[in-house]
C-alpha cells in the first residue's frame, strides 16, 4: 500500500425500499471503538410523496445489542430529492449501526447506505 494511505473496510449497510414514514436500523456493523473514523455514503435513487424526507445517521453501542446513542456529526444533510450525501464521524463506543428515517406524507424512498470503517 502506498505511504500515507490507511486501509479501510466497507460494506453496503442498508438497502432501503420504504413505502410510508418510519425508521429502519441496520444490524450492528463494525467495531467502531477500534476505528479511527467511519464514512457514511447514501445513494438515493428515488424519493416521492408530499414533502418526502430521508434522514440518515449513525448510532453507537457498547454491546452492539442495546443502549444505542447518536454519534455526533454522523448525520448526512437531509435528502428531499434523488442524489447523494456523505458524512464522516468518529465513534467512541464498540459498535455502530445506520439509522434511516423516512418522513413526509405518503413517502416512498429507494436508497442504499454504505459504510467504510478506517482502522486506527
């Protein structure tokens, strides 16, 4: 690997096809406490309805099963039309997950959320 580049592991954390408002969580992803940073990328291919919105962020947990709390700075800018958003955050706890919330009146959203975890 060239000097100055860190290794990263990534995966598609959440595929979202939602008809109606609500919140969807990914499973427990990666040991966030062992990472230097986490990159979140959202690719929204369709969003319809009356004032539809998509909010995506990370939560962290010590156990990966309960007591999830928001990771500061991990929320992407709210999505109201098809497009892309990214966020970059540093979790403090052992596990992270993606939280996606769809809002609006009769919203329908199709999106994918990818997460890259950079080793410390």
